[in-house]
């Protein structure tokens, strides 16, 4: 999988987008979405979140808490 983005390019205003799944390593979404975001100059990063099926509800609650 291609690197997501250099951490030095992330700011407090960088929007975090992503995909939840398990297993998630096979997903082609992060490199495709990050290439598009970078090409469009959008300050966002798209990351895979590996979440076990029995933890999905807790993971989503945690994401909501982050805003």
C-alpha cells in the first residue's frame, strides 16, 4: 500500500477521512482517495481503520466523540 501522506503536511485543520473494516489492509481506497485529495489540493487525509467486527459500535462512538 502506498504511503498515506507525510505527517509533516498534516495540520490541526487537516480533515481525517477513512474506511473502517477488518481486515482492511487489502483496501485500495486510501491510496486512491489520497491521490485525489492531493491533486485537488484538499487538506484531508484518508486512512484505513482496522476495527474488529465486535468493536464497530465503540469505534463509531469514539469517532463521533472526536467530532
